[in-house]
């Protein structure tokens, strides 16, 4: 049986993720006018689903989009995307697009647009190559600067990502795994899909501004509290990163991942540090115990009645065929 690439909810139907489309005149395509969130699933359990939904709602509110579905309906759709794809480990995306302007043109009054909801599941993946998840990743401090909050609010999870894309070219061309961007003031910010952390003298620090406050970032603060580690968000410089005792990143795509090299320079002795390793181990142990977990099957026991559910059998037939 062919391994599933994922399932999407698109225009009221469930389809193979490769078949999902966005209308070419939707500002989501013409202007990147779309917000999203991505929640991980491990062993058929969503992690911190309520937190992801809360951030998604906040992103929609900031850009003046109105979700056309209730939260319960969204939960069912996300669960269906996982179940119909037959994935036990996945990353599930939820998106709200602006929707087309009136008159069928590519420009107009955004207040008249009918906002659209989409979702899709894909097999679980890592923010750095999976083979480096234990041995340590290689970050590259990019010359490209992170777009400042005064231009694009980075606390709103969105697809305005030219800076992240250009920085990724820099990192890959340099032989690194992924880039880390600086603010226009020269402070550390974030990379594509992750937050960065340093450990210095048994204290844990992460950048404080011009970034998305990740759900896994929140989780690291929680875990540090359990381990009686001081954790603080503050302005950090490239020198702080390179001279750190340890470096790690946090992401829904991989959890807590060690970093052992920055711009070809080894961090510490070039091996994952003890605090990074301890946090990473505790993260997966607690997830296995059901910490902040929502079972996919539990959501589907009493699904909210919605046209998406009525098309379930037909959609599965299409996917299997």
C-alpha cells in the first residue's frame, strides 16, 4: 500500500493533499494574505491543540479575518485530515485565507471578501534533517534580516516569508541545515519554523522580540520550571550564540533539538549539551505520557454536524481510488 502523503480539507471536501488547490485570484495566492497554524500529532495525539487554536484565532483577529467555522468544527476537520490519511505521526495545518474580492478581480475591498478555511495533514517532519535530531544541527546566521514587527507582526503566524526563504538559500548554500535571522537592530530572532535557545552557566535564554512565540517555546519554559532551571527571554547577540555553552532549537517539527555548530564554528565540545539533551528527553517522555494531549479518536467520537462530515464517505472513496 502506498504511503499516504496526507489529506486536505478544501472547498468543503477531503482530498489527497496533492489535489488541494487555492483559486488563483484569492489574495492568499496573489498577496500572501493568509494566516495559519500547525499542530503536531504523535501516536494519534495532538499536542497542545487548544493553544494552537487560540493562537490561530488571535492571528485571524489581528488581520481582520473571520473564521467561517466554529472551533469544534475545526477540531473535527483537523482530526479527519489525520484519520483519513491514516497517519499516526503528522503535522496538521489550519489556514484562513482572505477569499476572493467581489467582481472576480485580483484587487478590491478586503472587507467584502468571504474568508475561507482550509486544513491539511502531512507526515511528521523535523525542522532540521532528522539524522541531526540527536547528533546536533548546524545553524547559519543569515545576512538577510527578519522583517520588523512594525512592518509585519511576527507574532501573527503568516505566510509573508520572503526573508525566511532568502535566508534559507544562504544557509543551504553555506552547507548548513537552516538559517537564523537577526533583527534590523542586530539581535537574534528566529529561523523558519523554530525558536532558538542558548544555555550559559546553567541558565537558559531565548530571544524576546521580532519573532513568533512558538507553542514549543512555551513548552520549554514549562519544562525548565520542572527542572528548576532559570529560563528568560531577552535580547541576544550573535556573540551570545556562538559563545554559548549549549544551543538548541524548539519547534513543533521535532520538539527540542540540539545545535552543535553555528556558521561552521563548534558550540562547546561539538556534542549535544546535557541540558539540551535533558530537556529533549523530558519533552518526549511527557508527550508519551499524554501531557497536553488530545486524542484524534476522541474528537471523532461525536463529530459536530457540518457539511464536511457528510462528505466523509465520498471523500474517502476518492482518496482510496
